């Protein structure tokens, strides 16, 4: 072989590697800039990501059935998607939105009405979309059209709902979004490098390049990273404090005793899940692409493929992070009835009478200021 002649594979690999590297750099710069800007901007980033993911999956469905078309199928899919988005984020973020709008009394009454009838509004919108779907049914296309209907609802579950968990994590504290997301990236890189260096035994047929050696090496690296990152991130109020509204100012809060006292155990749980369970999100995506005989879900990111290709494991991890936080870390949340029952059970009879009298005076005067002696 001529020493000056570069093999064809290298001619293709080098430009692709450079493109992938440049894309990775600008994604990291943009990601950390958004983290610095705060919770609301992270929310906006997640919304943009899930819209790109939905678009890639809607386009995939259209490519898979080129021989048929359904009038209004794509607009109807987007109608369902944005209706579900309005419902999910309205439900999750109503408390934060209320805290923010309360500062602008001109809009308070209007916003309270929107919140009060939020579920009803979303139901009526969905009912309108359902009626739209029924009216577009055409003889000879029923199977295709119901397939599109099911496809749209699958996207709502696998994209929108799982992304919504990420938003909920962010407002509980950026650490519950950043730590699991970082562990997924670290595990992916470590699995690739360990597999490249010492990989010999294939792990799963869906991903021929994955090896048991890479899987084990990534497990060790991810666990070590989980302990280090949890300790480092746990020292920052900006990352650990919850955001109660949609402001972007500084944060301060009392440390969460459950997290700080058991930080190592929480880090262990996150590291194990990111290493053992979350990769199956990637395997699921690999099987999905094989079923449609495609290499990537899209080409949104030069050198990386589509947004969905990069977010497969992240979606699984986001749901775990939300459930784990709510189960083992979040402080107990009591509603008004719980607080009132607790208060009544601990008051003497004289104090109960005083409470009843004070509430009567408050209701009569319209004032909310009273105290116990």
C-alpha cells in the first residue's frame, strides 16, 4: 500500500470524528451556560429537546409508511402533543406559576381562573382532537390511521411524560437533574472506552459493540463518579435548593437533612441505576431502530444523529430520579387537612375553643391575621 495514501475508512472516519467532537463541545458549552442561567432556562431547554424528539419520531412514522397518507395525521399528532404538554406542565408547575403571578395582582384573577379550569380545558381540547381523529377516518385506511393514533400516544408517554419528570426534578433542586444526567454521560463514555480497550465478550445482540468488560468497567467508573459528584454538587445552594417560583435570582435554603446525612447511600443508588438499569433504555432504542431499519432517529446533531439517539437512557434515568427523590429524600408534604388534624389532636380543649373563636372572627372580618396566646 502507498504510504501517502489514506485508507478509505480513515478518510470517512476522521471528518466524522471532528464533526462529532465539535458538536460535543458546543453542546457542552451551551448546556453549562443554561445551567448557570437557572431553573426556568433549563425547563425551556427540556421543552425544546422534547419537541425535537417528538418531531423525529413523528417523521419516523411517516417514513415507515410512505405508501399511505392520512389527511391531517401530522397536525393531529401535534395537537395531541401540545394538549398533553399544556396539561402536564400546568399540573406540575401550577404552584410555581401561582407564586410568580401573585406578584402581579392585575393578572391574579385571570390566572386563578385558568388554573381552576385547567383540567377541564385540557379534557375538552383532547376531546376535540379525538373527534377530529374520528372524522378523518377513511375506508381502507383504518389500520394505518389507528396505528398513527397509537403512535402519537406512545410518544406522549415515552417523550412528554418522561421529560416532565426532568422538569419536576429541576425545580426540586438542579442536582436531581444534573447528577443523574452526568452519570449517564459518564457511564456511556466509560463503557465505550473500556469496551474499546479490554472488551472481548459481547453483552447483547441488540448492540453488538457492547461488551461485558465495558459494562463492568463502566460500573466501577460510574460508582466512583457518583460519590465524587454527589459530594461536590451537594455543597452548592444553587444546585441543591428548590425553586418555589419562576424567578432567576440567587437561592438559599436549609440543607436537606435526609440528603446530607445519607449522601453516600443516595450516590450509590444513583450510580447503580445509571450503570445497570438505565443502559436498557439504549438497548430499547437500538431494537427500535433495528425494527425500522435505520441507523439514527434523525440528523439534528451533526456527527451524533438525532436528539432521541442521545436521550434514550436519560429518559429512563429521569423517571428513576423523580421516584427515588420523592420516596427517600423529599421532606414530607402535608396538605391543609393533615396540618389541621395534627393541630387539633395536639391542642387542649380550651385551645380548640380559642381556635374556633379566632377562625370565626377571621371569617367575619375578612382578615387572615390571628394568633394564639
